[in-house]
C-alpha cells in the first residue's frame, strides 16, 4: 500500500522512457518550479542551512545505503529522507522556542523556513528521476 508521503517511484516505468523525454520532463519541471517562484519573493525560497542539510544528508545516505541501488536513486531517496528530517528538526525547534513568546510574524517566517528542506528534497528527487537509467 502506497502512502501519500511515499517517495517510491516505479523505476521500471521511469527507465523505459527515452533519455530525451526524461531530459525534457526535467526541464519542464524546473521551468514550472522556477516560473512559479520567480514572480514571488525569490529570497523566501532560499535557506542556506536547509540546502547544506540536504546535501550533507544526500552524501551520508549514499555512503550508508547498499550498492544494489543506482546512484541517482540513492541521491533522490536521501534528499527526500533528509528533507523530512529537516522539517521535523525545524518543527521541534519551533515548538521548543516559538510558543513561549508568541509573535505571529516570527512564527510565520519560522514555519516557512521549516519547509525548505522538504522542498529541496523533493526537487532533487524529481531531478534524480532523469538519471535513473
């Protein structure tokens, strides 16, 4: 049974697509994502600590997992895994600090920042589908 939050992808279906179609799919996905973000405040979508968490998490996940998986699969799975961990870390920190002195503006910014690791993780997972051959 597949969960709503599952990052599992049927690799057989993805690998059967020609390389050009997958590259075009990745290009259109990136254009859609950046086309949505650019008219808004671009600064709201960048968080250096979240990006570092994802990239360090991907590196450690690739080293920890077995060699039966392809590198692109490991990168995508690690990105999603550490994206969820980053979200949980941020929510724990918000719950620990944010509710003592309730400031709606600061809480909103903190919640927005907490979602960055998850966003980065799923974007990397989407791009890793291009290289699953």
